């Protein structure tokens, strides 16, 4: 027993020192204000959303290193002066803050946590991961724990506002994590939109999940209203304008009403990705023991789009499902 006591004391000392070292590394990062002169940024995922978001940081003067599996999607950023990394790990080794916005939770796990090529494997102590993908809350908690164990920090910060919000820098950002780190990141978040601190790790993802539930039912209502107005012989464009200033007005109407009339189904949010989002919502709601029938209906309608091979359209293509159900078409209702 006497020999065991020094060993236990040594283990306690080592654990305390490790925790102190991690805390010191995080504090050191947070104590150095973010600026283009001192902060190196890495960006993983340069698709529809990521490309515009990353461009705001470059134009603000930050040094950017980017990684994307499809090189052509990063070309615009390379033309603006970004550097190209060969892997997420290589990117992180050259960065103080690493943003990611990719497609699916499996992609998040791969680009951030893969032991050989993931960003965390290359990030130095004090570095920060910011995942802006709509993903699973439990994965956000796992990433946070993995980052902390390496003396780094992690924030889950999914966004809402679509491709228009990304282009204009007006996104709603739902952040989960250490409030001191989120305040530290404010100079970067402010270039992308408005950050809202929702709580600890994973809470940003829960906020985005509830956001997607609200959007899904809103989109169903918008499209159903358009179908009804058309069938009643109304001018659909005039109807959209009329309701936009009343109680039925919404951001979804403003962003997507005219696009639907023009048959503009270019993706700001891919149907495939929205189906993923709604699947996450249903899984989490089951865990919480809550029943949301509007969410379940919306998910089935969006699955129908995917089944018809329309998964790479924008999620405003929901109108196609309602047109098929009712044997009507809004294809020729737009008047320039």
C-alpha cells in the first residue's frame, strides 16, 4: 500500500499538469486578438456555401489555406489568393483557426477526426476547430472532447440563410461551445453574419436542428399555398406580393417564392442535404421522446424528390412533389 501511494500521487500530478497545459494553451489562443496580421485561417469545404463564406475572409485580408475534394470548386478562392492544402491535416498544421462546412456527418468525422489525415491530427495546441456543417449534436460533443484532449478548442457553428446569406454575409450562426472562444472568434463570425451563442458543445447543432424543423413546415405551407392560389385562378406572383406584408410573410417566401415561380431550382440547400438534416431531426426527436408530425410529413415529401432523382436540386424544388400530387404545374405562371 505504501508503494502505491506515490504512484497514485504521480498519476494525479500528471493529470493535473495535462489539464493545466490544455487550459493554458486555450487561454493563450484566446488572449491573442484575431487579426489578418496574426491569425492564419484554414477552410475545409468550398461548395455553394463555403466558397462565398471563405471569400469574405480573404477580402478582409486574412491569409487562407483551403482544402476541397473537388479542386475546381476551390479555383475561385485560389484566384483570390488562397493557398491549397493536400489534406485537412496539412491545412491545420498551417492554421490557427480551421473552419469546415461539408456535406454529411461522415464527412465531418473524416475531415476533422481521421487519425492520419483529419484536421485535428495536424492542429497545434491552442488551435480552434469551427464546424459549420449541419451535423449531429453528439458528433459535435465528440469533436469538442477530442479537441480538448489535445489542448485545442472546438465550436459547432451551423448556419442558416442559404446561398444568398452566404454571399451577402448575413447568415444566422448558431454557436455551441466555450463562450470565451466564441467571443474570441467574433471578428471572423462578423464577416459571415450574426453569431448567436446557444450554449455548450452540441447546442449549436440542436439550434440548427430546430431551425430546419421550422423551415421544413414553412416550405410545405408556402408551396401548398402557391398550388392553391394557382388552382383558384389567382395571379400567383400578385398573391405572393400580397401575403408578404401580412402574417404569412416569411424569410422563406422572400428567398424562394420568386425562385419557385421562375423554376429556378439551383441549390442553396441541396435536397440531398436537407433530407439528411431532417433525418437527424427525426432521430434526435425520437431520443427526446417527442412527436413532430409536421416534420415527419415534410421528410417524406423531400424523400419523394430524392426518389425521383432530384436530390441535387435546391430544396425549393419541393413544388415538384406537390405538382405531381395534384396534377398541376406552375411552370408557366411567371410573368417578367
